[in-house]
C-alpha cells in the first residue's frame, strides 16, 4: 500500500472547508446531552472543565498537523503502515474502522431515541434509521466533494438555532456559579474527559488531509472550527447550569433540548419540536463524514470497492440499529465509543508523533 | 435529476408520511387544564377541561372527571368518557387540591416532567376547594371555559407583579435547588367565581400553609421582583397629625391609609460569613403616592419625610412579622439559604440541614423609602 495518496485535482477542496468539516463533525448528538454529563463530574465549575478540554483540543490538532506535515500527501492509514509496518499498521487501521462503525451507530441510535421521546413515540426505528442511512448512501455516492458540501450547507442551515438560546438566558440564575473553584482538580479533569464524546470528530483531519488543495493553510480553519465548537459547548453548558437547579440538571438527560422547551413564538408554540426536527440536519454531516471516513479506510486497507462496501456497511448499521432496543444499551454503546474515541482521538496522536519522529530520523541515518 | 428519479422521490415521500401516526384535529380532545383532587386514600380524581374542534358540536369545550391512581391513568380513564382522543400537549394549567398538595406534589408531577410533550411554561396552582368545583364553574364571558379564565387571571397577576412566577419551570427549579422553597398561587371560590386568595407555601414539594394576599407584597419585596408594582398599607392614625390641612369637614378622623404605585425596589441580602442563619437585608423602595385617606399638606417637605419614615417603620415591622411567620412554618420561599450558598464555601446549606436551621434564622431589616411623586394635586 502506498503511504501517500495520489488525488486528482478535481477531487480536492480548499483548506477553508476544514472549518466546516471539523466543526460539523464535532457538533452532533453529543451536544444534546453534554451539559448534564459534564455537570455531574465538575459541578458549578463545568465551564473550567470545558475550557481545559478546549485547550487540549487545540494541542491535539497542532500535533496532528505536525504528524501530517512529515509526509507529502498521506492519511493516517498510510502513516500507520509506514511507521508500524504492514501488520500492526493494518490492525490499527481496523481499530479506526471499528470505531467509525460504532460511533455511526451511536449517533443514529441517539437521535432516533430523541425523536421517539420528544416527537413521535410511535415511530418505528427501522423507518428512521432507513431514512438516515439512505441519505448517507445518497451523499456518499456523490463522492468527497458532495460530502464536504453537505457539511457546509447544513452548517449554514442550522447555525441560527444558537440565537434562540437568548430566551433561556433571561431565566438564568447567576447564583448557581458562585463561589467559583469549588470543584477539585480531579473532578475538573473528569469533566474535561466527559466532554470528549461531544468533541469527537477531530480525527477526520487524519483522513481528509490528502484531499486539501492548499496544505500550508490548514492550521487556521481547523483551529477556528475547534474554537467554535468549544464556544458552543460552553454556551449550552453555562446556560443549562443557570437555567436548571443543580439536582434538576443531574436528572435532565437532554438538557440542551429541554432549554428549547420554553421558547415559543406566536406561530410556533413549542420550539423544541422544530429544534429536534432541525437537529437531523446537524446529525447528517456527522453520519456522512463518518461514513465517508469508514468507507475510505476500508478502501485503503483492503482495496475494497467503494460502492459495495458502502452498501454492506449501511445494511450492517441498519440491522444493528434495529437490534439495540433498550435505552440502557444505547447509553452503554455511547460510553464505549466515547472511551474508545477518547484514546484514539486525544491520546493516540500524542503517542504517535514521537514514534514518527524517531522513525524518520532512523531512516535518514540508514539511507543517506 | 431525470423525471424517473423525481417520480420515485415523490412516491417515496407520499408513502412514507403514512408511517407516522396521524392526529386529525376534529378527533382530538385537547386538554388545556387539569385539576387533581384527593378521592380516596390512594386514588386521584382528575378534572380535565378540553377543547374539541368538531364543527358539529355547539360547545367548544367540555369537562371530564375521572378517577385513577396515577395522573396518566386519569387520562386513560377519561378516554372512556369521551368520543375524542385526549392529548396533553396543550396543558396550560394544573391545579392541585390543598389536601393533595400537602402530601407532596412531585409524585404527581413526575409525569409532567418525564413527558416531553408537556410544556415547561404551563402554570401551576393550589386550590382550597376541590379543583373539580373550580374547573366546572360556568365560564365568564371573557373566556370560553373556567380553566382558561383561571389561567388568564394568574397570568395577568404575574405580569402585573402581584404574584410571583408560577410556571412549572420555576416550581421545579426552586424545588430542586438547595436553600429555597417553591410557592404557588392559592385559589378559592367566592360568589361562584374563582379568585386568588393568597400564596401557597411549600416545604420542598409539600404544601404547608397559606400566605395571606396582603403578605404576598413582602414576599415579592424580598424576592427582588418589583418593577412597577403597587401596594396599600395602613399607618398609625395620628402619624401625620401635625401636617393635616385645616380645611372644614376634612377627613381627620378614621384610619390613615396610603396607596403606593409604580413601586421600584432594590434588594441586597447579605449573609454573615460562615453563618447561614445570620442575614441582613437592605430594601430600597421608590414609589409614587397615589392615594392618601387624610388631607395632608404635601407641599411641606417635612410632611413627605415624615410620611417616608412612617412607611419605612411600618414596612420594617411587617417584614419582621412576615419572617416570624416563615420561621414558624419552617419554610424559606425567599431563598436565604440559597443566597448564603452562592457566597460561601464553608458550612454549606443543603436541602436536609436547612430545614432545621430556618427557625434559628435571624434577619436584620433595613428599609429605605423614597416617595418620588404624589399625583396631580398637592
């Protein structure tokens, strides 16, 4: 397998789009419940935990870009095979494939769960997952540029929802934030760790890098995307802590969606219904981008034809989404993918970088 | 896209809409208000006011009463009594009988919270009479049914700063917060009409006692919710004797009442460091004098000062009485414990230990009164 990819110029995109790719992939199902998850660990000082997680995100992105710059036009699959050798490299590639599969599953299942709880309790799971997966197939058949276009368009179509949070802000109770620094360092770190599930998605950089036209400009859009994600998570968490009582927030599963419950306009009395329907547009870039990365990895690892592997993956996802029925199982799945994602996305690049450096130097000395 | 593809998409869209259960508005009974009463030891009686948009019926709203053990069970039972399918997405008012409320409201409200269909901005209330009586009352002209009428009445009073907020959101928020108890408006019937008779005070979610409507002013004053409010109070008869005008046949006799309007209040509550039971309260009230039952010479600055001092004295002693009332009943609707928690790291107030500490509460009040204007006559 070639370490570097040869991409035709008509398949590449500008570095500018990385902002949308990274950001839309990070914001997804996780944002709906993230305030509670962080609050349980870090309490009233959750905002510090999020800022810590945000800083660490930038650090990881910096490392990732450093790794990618060591090669001309490689993705993580190629780099791993170059660094670890064929067998170990491919095994690590399979870990990525498994991770993408389960994160896709958990995104789909979590969204269907929300639709069932909030809007249509009677809607069958197979219908919803059929809809979402057919959209995924449709977008993926269009190729990489369509995938990027999806994330760009759906970002513009949904970002205005942020403005509606102004209403819950008026109900905030600022007493919930003082005194600050009540939480211990360990709990802060735990909170930062829990933020992980909602900011997974940075790993896409390892896969799309070969497809970027102007590689020297990669850093800015990536860091801007990360900063915007951190800001959104910070916003919904701070508003949730002020809006709910501490004990109440610990029990509210989808705190972000519950915030929307009090928003009403003369023609739309319950905005949460609209928000959940619109959330599908937030979910689709997730599904499409993760799906693309999954198919791309399969192609790079085993030279599988894109179309047939896409259909097989879609059918497997469809079956798996029907088989998981209980909410506890969905939560378990989310927890597993979350911790796998944490190691793969936030720890692995930091370990990989020194290995890449050593490998490169070692080679230089051997082959002058 | 080719015509064939467009055709497939259109067919798929039209077929897939059938997968979602339909709700025809003519076949729905849209519940707008529910009242809960205690029927037996373990059973509830529910009264539901519902709208139906059936063109063949003449009356748009209907009241159904049923008995069950859970509040969703009530809806199930009520479904047997009506030709319409009952839905709870539009419930705007929930009333609880006082006997039921004193057993703890959250066990009946759990379903309100768990069901995502129920809006968080719905209003809650406690009733001194069975809620069935309130909701079955003949509606007045301004509203189509009694539930609607009561909802509008509570809503208006909250907007006018006569009542504290009574939404489900606020109730649940205060219930879960440590160091504060929720409150709700109290309703009763007078001459066949629903009226607000005071404010129900809670220990956590258990109804304890009723605050008279006169004292709601002090509750609001200490919750810092005053913007453009109004209030009447009675001062000692002879308080302003030296400034009475000497007009013949003047109303020098009788009690001295003043009516204050456009009240704007400022509030600071300072708990002592490490001691949640020691608190000091500073209240600054700005208001307009609209009515005074004695002919007082208001051109005289001294008269105004004297009047301000008298009002300050009265408000202060009333606040102290009000606090005694809260201490007797071990309730803290103002949230002294919560304010302490926001400013202190040590000796934190929790839901458990605050209840015992309330009777030891020691609050010093400092009231400042400013009468800015006094109407068109002097």
